[in-house]
């Protein structure tokens, strides 16, 4: 894992993976055709684990907004713990032509469907355009990437991003005449 965060995906070789994992070349090629397939399998397992964590977290709440809040917190904490590894995988998955790109798009679609299904559990929430939900998700992902590139995502950064994300979600869903709208997070320069 450290090889990915230190070198980036592009400059990594199968030998780097072998050195980090302790596997022999023969064992590696028994399971994978190359580094791209190995990273694709790893990326897929990480996405599956993340979606499972979202579902588990959401199942503990009756309120869909609390469920989304908990899911966002899960995502942010995983990003914080994964650090440079998460950034390297993100950079690879968003690179044009990347073999991880289709898996990332499928994960985004699944996450958007999950968020929409959570919102629909509440009959007071009007139907929401999936592009709006995609905007929330991509915005959160972009802010995480920005903080990673600025030196890392720490607990204060997780809290800050969580407040910003949830204010965006709640304000989008709220009735514009609602006097109880939460304030936008403040930031001083």
C-alpha cells in the first residue's frame, strides 16, 4: 500500500508490489495478469467494503438525513485513514483511460442510488434530481482530494468537510421559507 502512496500508480511496477507484499512473482501471476488487474481487484474490494459500511451505518438510523450524515462521516474517516493511498487510487481512477475509471463510475452510480434510496425513506423529501446528488458526492470527493494534496486530511478536516457537506445537503432539501435552516459553515481568512 505504501508503494502506491509513495510512487503513484504510474511509476509502480510489479516488482514494487512483490517487494511490498512478500509474494513471489509466480504467485502474483497465478492470480493477476499485471499490476493494473491487481489494483483493479484491490480498488473493487475497497469500494465494496465502503458500500457495506455505508449500508451498515445507514441501517442504524430511521432519519434519512442522519443516515446520510453517518455515511458521509464513514467516507471521510476512511479517506483520512487511507491517506496517500486513497489519493493515489483516486488520481488513477480519474485519469482518462484508466482501467479503474469504469469501476469508479459504477461506484458513483451505486452511491448515488444509495443516497437517493435513503432520501426516499422520508416521504417529506421531494424527489431529487440524481445529478444534484452526484454534485454532492463529487463535491465531497473533490474537497477530500484538495485537502489530501494540501498536506493531508486530519480529524479537523473531516469535521470541517462533514459540516460543509451536510449544510449543502440540508439546504438543498429544505423548504426555502424554513426559518430553521442551518447556517452555512463559517470560515475566517
